[in-house]
């Protein structure tokens, strides 16, 4: 198996190819952080403590190259865990690029009801933390602003998952906000401001002004996902 990665992840692909040999099934990049970097998943046929030791020795080189520690796991374990982590693994499947090996996700599918249930759980937790952190911050302007900015990426990710449940994949934040307004009845300005903060936590959005509407939008989205069914 020859690595086909380019850019910063090439060093990681070369290392895991050498370490696992024929046991390496695939390396994929997925998602992007706010700095534009990608995460990676290494799927293998087996994984031992000796493998973990070898990976630990290689990790300083990756850190020096600005490469995040990869998620390393047996492919069968990944496949069996789709129902346990439908959002996290679904995001990997949806956004991945194969860097080495064959596409490991052919034939894999996350059950829609598993996604719906996970989104509802996460949105409920999201609301709990929005309220709890507001109280904890004493309602101070800077504290409320920090609460909103810290929460925005989670809301954006969950809204994209809701769109996918409706078989939609809006091309950008503007399209996502428009879809949420047209199809879900969410306030387009509020959603747009949250998405702006999710992609850039320095965006000129006033968290204190946004907080009440943010809370209302998140509450409504949780109600909608509770009522969602595949017939929608």
C-alpha cells in the first residue's frame, strides 16, 4: 500500500504505513478546524499495545509538523460503533478524503433514527449548558458573549445534521441559514449570526444581544427534532 497523501498529513501516512504494513487498511482525512487543518482516522485490521507504543514514539514528529494526533482503531470496531457515535462517525464518513488504501466506508451507513436520537440528546445538552453557563457567568456582558461564542460551533454542526436528515446539504452558511428559515421556520438573522461565530469566533456579533434569540432558536430546533420522522 503506497501513501497517496499530499501536504502536512503525508508524514503521518508514511509513518503509519511503515508501522502497520499489511495491517493498515486505510487512512482518511476528515473535517476542518477553524485554522483550516484536517483531522485524520487510521483504520487497521488489528491494534496492539506495541502498536500504541510505536505510535507514541512517532507523535512528537507529528506535533512538530502541526499534525493533530490521529484517531487509530480497528476497522471492524468503527463499523460496529456507528450506532453509538452516529454524529461523530457520520461526520467522518460525510467529509472524508482517502489518503491511503481503499475507501473504508463503502457499504457503511448510519441509521437515520440513530442520528435523530443523537441530535436530540446533544441539543438538549446544548440548551442545558447555554442556561447553566449564563447563570454561572452572573449575566455579565463578557461572560455572556463568551458563552455564545463557545457554543456556536456545536449548534452549527447540529443544524447541518438536521439538514442531512432532511436529505439536504446546503453549500455554505448562507444557504444553511436560508434553508433553516424556509424549511424549519428559524429566524434567518439569528441563525446567520450563530453560523458566523461558528466559523470565526472573532466575528463582529454581539453575544449579549444574540443570546435570547439564540436560546429561542435552539429550543425550537430541539422541539422540531423531537417530532421528526423519516416521512418529513
